[in-house]
């Protein structure tokens, strides 16, 4: 089961507001951009850039993911390792809403999301 329509609206509003803050300036976006997608009960944030060998093709590099654990009403946070596997991101407190996830990415105490 995915998100309810109300949850989906809340997620889209939060993520769109975050994208406005973090996306690069308009003139840089053909070379580097940021986006997100919703998959089942997860929200994934990724970078978009042209393929090195063929600049006509764009590649998405996932770097942050959160999955809603409905039973606990919390969000589990992951970061993408260089091995291309998702790894748990160590959090001090439970992530209760998507705004906390966004704040966690920006603070990034462990340097996992943006290096």
C-alpha cells in the first residue's frame, strides 16, 4: 500500500518547497540539477547530470532516501554508499515528518549526503 492522497499532497508540498531551496540556478541546471521521486512508501532525492560519454543522455544519482514506517509513524533514513547500496543513516531522534528529513539532509552531521 502506498501513501494516502492526503499524505501524498503533504509530501509533494514539502518536497517542492525543498527543491526551490536547493536546486542550482537556472543557468547551471543543464549541467547539474536536483530532483526527487516517490516510490511506494519512500521518497528519494537525486542529482541529475549529463552522461560523460553522451551529453544528450541524463543520469540520476540517488543520494538520500527516506521510507515511511506506518506501524511506528516514523521515517527511516538511508544514504547511498559508493557501492550503490543504501545504508542506514544514524539519527539521534526518530524522524517524525518529512520536514525533519529535509533538515537532517541539510545538517548532514556525518557528511553522507553531500560529501
